[in-house]
């Protein structure tokens, strides 16, 4: 009898435990998750979310655009003085892992009848870009185990070298597998389902990443660059092929447009205004607006790294906001331009990786940037290119390409930040009230949540890479 009672109680306990688990599983279901996810919806969401994070405040104009001195702060100047905390850089990390990569991984997990091979390879290309943004910014990151919470609740970090090389392999495979004869994909707000353009974008990303490793592993970079430039799918080769998301009307407008609708705390940096004036650059009236004070007839940039008092004393009406082009609701989030691709080709020649005319390719790159902003007059372009301070210098290709690429990437903070670190031009100086003892940030610090939620792997990453500081150089960033 005692045995019977014990077995009955045990059965009831096990039944109750099983019921609790079922209840917990039901409770922990995401009420916003789609019961029947569609690849087109997931793709649209990933493109929009990723572009917003790339072009928005936290990762762009409140951090990387300040560091590369495209924009400056006219008030609330702490970020312009490099006063950041371990919560300052959570946006890129959280958005990339919990939303962008999660949505793209969801596409990859759908059965073939719901998501064709083209959907999945486009998802891999877009995911590769997101991973590239993460490792460019932070260094070592979760990569192989990322966004698979069912199996890896606390994912391990991969070295930046392994991430870049993993992405190179993924991109090569994905581009080769894209099939232009297959049924078109939908939900693609970047290229409208044009698979030929996705091939070019995938190859262009592969080219970008190959140059990231060029100073660390020149032989691998040489092979990758040669291979991608010989690929039949091609790279971005015309301004019409630019990888970008063109925004719509409010509330789906460009993040900078939305910001300036209600706030007024940014100006164009004096550093780039002075450079554009020195070069008689026709992009100046596009990049900057005239001050609203009619007595000020020039473009007036704000020096980076001022105290809030000193910056505000310059006068809100007497200083220049970024140009109307960049603050328009429909302004695009540019991910990869024709100009960038041409600068890489010029650099490939300069490095002796391919044959060609580096100066001609450099001129084509500058011209593509001018054309991107509607500057098409042949005389204006030729006058600009013929200036001694603009002409290509074969003896210092990094300076020529670095400075012009920095100008061409205006507004594109994360990519400008990465290329400035790689090429070491232009040579920028911190502002007078900056707090890093004469140094400039060269990375984002990890979100503080990693220390509390993934502490063991975070510690391993820091031990391998170096202190979790703004001034710790990443693997690709060679002096």
C-alpha cells in the first residue's frame, strides 16, 4: 500500500512538472513572433532594421561621425569629447544580434518550398554585411554561434581574423549560388529582387573585407581581391547599382531627418568644412547648409571636442547644419557605393595586385562621388581633379585614396570610421576638451550587458584582444 501511494504521488509530481514546463513554454512564447513567417517580410524587416541602425543616431551621428569629424556637436557634447560608457554602444550590438541576424537566420531555417535558394543566399550576403559592421566596430565577436539561442545561450567570441575569413568564404559561396534564372524574390526594398545586383553587392562586400585584412594577411587578401575582380558576376560598377535603402515619408523617413525634426544638437564639423574649402570642393554646398543668420555668408563648421558651453557660444544660427540632402526624409542609407568600389580598384593597382592605371581609377572614383550628388558638369569635375592637392599621388596612395574616400563617405559614419583606421588618412586630431589624453577612439567598447550575461566569453575575448577600451587597436588596424 505504501509503495502504491508513493508511486501515485510520484506520478502526480511528474505530471505537474510536465504541465509546468508546457505552461512555461507557452508563457515564454513571443506574442509578436509570426506563427507562419514569410521570407519576404523577414527580408524587408532585416533591411530596414539594419539600415536604421547603420544610419541612425547611436552608431552614426552620435559616435562614428563625430570620431571621423564629419559632424560635430553644438550642445550635449560629451560624445564629441569621447565620453562614452559601456551602455553607449549597445544599439549596434543588440539590433544586429537580436533583430537583423535573427531575422536573416530565420530565412535560412525556412524549408525550400517557402524560401528559395535565392532568398537564402541574399540573406547570407546581408547577414555578412551586418557581421562586418559588428567586427569592424568591436573586434572579436560571437560569429559561429551567434543568434542560435536554442543551442548557444552564451555564444563564444571568434577572433576578428576568423570572422573576416569566415565572411569571405560565405560570400563567395552565396554569390556563386545566386541564380538569375530562378523565380524572383519579393520583399527586397534595396534591389527590388534583382539577383544580378545582389551578386555585385556580394562581390563588393567580399572586396571590402579582403582589403580589411590586406595589411595583416597580404597573401590571402591578394588572392581574394584577384578572385573577386575576375568573377563573372562583377562588382558594383555604376551609381545606379549602389547598395542602399531609399527612405520614404514619415514615419519611415531617414533617421537623420527624423532627428532634426525635433532636435538641433549637431552641426557639420569644421574639419571637413575647412578641407572642402581648401580643395574648392563642389560638394561643400551639398554636405553643409548656410547658417540661418543672414549676416553669416560662409559655411561655418563647429570644431570637434568642445565643451558644451564653448560649442553653444558659437551660436546655433551662426553655424552650419549638415546639408539639406542628408536631412531630407527620402535621403538614402548608402551601404556600398560605386565610388567605394572604384577606390578599391585603384588601391588594388597601387598594391600591385592587378594591372591598370591607379590614377585613372582614382579619378573615376572621385568623379563617381561627385556624380552621386548630382555634380555632372565635365568642366567642374576636370577643374577639381586637376588641382595639385587633389591629383593622385602614387608615392603615397594611402593619403590620396584615404582623404578622398573620407570625403566621399561623408555621412556614412561606420564605414568612414573603418577606412580611416585602415588607411590612416586623413590625420585627425582630438578636440581641445577631449578626454583620451590626445588619442582618438579606434573601436567601440562592448555593451555592459555582455559582462553580466556572457561574462566568461567576454573575459576570454578581452584577454585575447586587449583591454576593453576605446583606444585598443583591433586586429585589422595596423599602425
